[in-house]
């Protein structure tokens, strides 16, 4: 752990626990409003550290190290930007008067699929897929048979779809069990088995909340591969009935969790029916598209909500985003980008990660067009014009 003696500051201090590409955009927006940003992560030169006023490298799962850096800096707000953080440290910091965004209990609920599913379905009464929690292989086989194939098996704690699989027959149960156990984050003692919903599409409904208002961004459609987003577009076409149901669900979940900030509410849509899936109490990777579609991106809205500022924004243009992932190892990542990528309707953002590895997200392509379908088509074409040498 690397720690330095903090300098005195008269600015509002925002500490990011997690300093990847999403944290970097949050830091930029915080800087624009005159805030001092302290970026914290498990490795040096993380993207947000490139634009923060100060940075620390610690073990994010170590309670003492997380508390030490918070107590040294005494930030006005702590923004958990990843899930792999020691939750006990957040509760203790909150008890000492530190404002955790949105609050420590919301972070605790959303980082654990069991906590958030029970809260959403049983406490708030939201419509979800049928589910069961299992802790043994025998329980898993029984749950799969009871819910009926296909089913979805996931670790209770993981991120970006890691450990998640669709089980189509009894013969595939053992593979799903081993996969979920291997990719679980934290305790692998329990898994969730979900009824497979043959949905028409899924959306992210970015929902910003301060102490006075809740605003909804236009719905974002997305395509995933291996549980990780590769394309997103805004706005996703859906019926007025489905949109109203989606907003009702999002309002209930963010009001139930409480606090301030932006929430990435993930929903399944089948016809006019809407099912709650998950929620992240922070900017969502599919929301990178808002950097080109909205007058205030999800990152700007997040900081505004944190500071309790008005949340008004304008939807400027339909658009799409394409995640650029490395296909090789590189310890000095160098990009080769076709000039066509940079136009009046498209641009590429380099995250600034210090190393590239196969599958690691290194940048994002943003495209606007007359409609989201055309923007997505263009993004799918242009992403192939970017390479890491």
C-alpha cells in the first residue's frame, strides 16, 4: 500500500474507490465542478488516476487499508466505483460521518445477487424471474429440475457476467456448477438459479436521484458477449406501456435503496411486460453512449446528484457505443486508428490503461446518427478500424 501525507484543501473532496474508465469520466466531471478527486485502486496508473489530484494504490478488499486511506483524506464523499471493495470498511466509514454514495447499505445490497433479488422481489414486490439459491451440487440439480430447463446459473457475487451460464439440459449442470464456483468473487458457497426468460430485449435504464428529484435517461439497448457489454445504443425503441413500467420499477428500486447518485437499472422486456434483473448504484458501462447522446452524460448526472444539484439534461441525438477490447498483450499499448474513426459524428476515447491483455476493454467508440439503428451499424463497422500494435 502506498500512502502519502495529504495536503490541506478547501475544495469538496471526492474519493473514488475504483479508478477504471468509468471512474475516469466521473473524475473529469467532478473536476469541472471544482472538486478535488482522490483516485484509489489496486494497481498504479489506473485511468482515473491520470486526471485525479491525488491517488493511492491499496488492496481494495482489505478493510484496514480502505479505512486508512479514507481517514487520512477525510473526503466529503466516497464513491464506490467497483464491486470488489471491503463492505465492512464502508459501513465503518459511514458510522464515522463519511458520506458513502449512495449509502453503504445500498452498496451492500447490490454487490450481492441474493441481497438485491430478495430486496427487489420480496421487499419491494418487483416482477422478477423465478429463482432459487443453492449451496450444494445436489441442490443445484434439484433447483434446475424444479424451475425447468433452460435455467441461468450465476455466482452470488461476480461482475461482468463472470461465472454465468445458461443450462439447457441435466447434462450441463455439472459444467455450470464448476464454472460458477471458479469465477465467483468472494464467497463461492452459494449460487443463484434463475428461470430463463425468453425476453425480446434487455435495457439499462439510467436513473439519477438527488434529494429532490428523480430523472430517467432514455432507455439504452445493449449486446453482450460472455456477460460483458460490447455494443450499446440509445434510445432503445420500446412501447409506451413497457417504458412506463420500466420507469416505475426503476423509481421503486432507487427509492428503496435511497441516497444520491446515478443507478444503472437492468431490465428484461418481453412485449409490454418488464422484469427487474439487477442494479448498479453507479455509472453503468452501457451508459458510455451518453457521452455522445446527452447534454449531460451519465457521469455528469452522477456528480450533479452527489452534489445535490439540479438534474436537468437534453437528449441530443441517437447514438451507439462499441467497446474496444485488446486481442493481445501489450505493456506499452499503442493504437493504430483509421482516420475515418474521427468525424463529425464519431470519435474514439482511449481509457489510458497501463497494460493491454486479451479481452481487456481499452477504449470506446462513440457514434451518432439519424437513428440508433444506423448509429449501431456504423459503430459495428468502425470498431474494426482500430487496433493495438
